[in-house]
C-alpha cells in the first residue's frame, strides 16, 4: 500500500452511504413511549445491511467468500430520545474498509432532520473455517468498495 493510500484509507468516503427510513413500532418502546436503548443496535443493523447490499457484499456474500464479520466495537451516543411512531432516518456511512469495517451512523428525525443519535460500529474479518482473525479485509470486499468509488 502506498503512503497516499494509507493516508486516505480512513477518510470518510463521500457517496458510500445508505439510508434506511423507519417508523418506530410500539414493541420497540418502553412504558414511557421511548425507544428502549437496546433496540438502537437493531436500527443500526437495518441501515448496515442496506449499505452492505449496496456494496454487493452482504452477510450472505461474506459467508460465501469464507468470512464472517463480527462486531468488535460499538459506540452509541444518545442525543435525544426517539419515541413511538416517530419517523426516523438511519444513515450509515462506510469510513474504513481496508483493515477493518467501520461504519458511522446518524439517526435523524425524518421530518426535521434533527440528529437524535450518533454511533459507529467496527467489524473485523474472521475466516470461517479456521476462526482466525484477519488484520485486513479480504480482497473481494476491498475490490467491491473500489468498484463503487470509481
């Protein structure tokens, strides 16, 4: 990898984002009609799956290529509560993809665009057969990201 590639590998990728629109169902809220904190993980997953579909390397494709990508780190900043029946937009943006898969998220009110939550997840490539952690993403994933960036 060239020095230029190393410097740009962790820069947020413009245009490699995907959004997921969602209306909060009753079963996701607590007795105060506020989304239970554990459901935020599910919301991130909805947007992440849509982003991976866009890249062409979703969880099925990962498994077919012999890799798993478990979450190894997740951070969520709850800025403002999300409530029952609120229309939200979950935006997922790929920001790192060569050594690990890092996705940043913004959850916003669909009508006002007010930021309600900020988060990120980090996933690492694990070879399915050996359960060996890889310190770089598989070439197939990097190629798919590069194809979209062209």
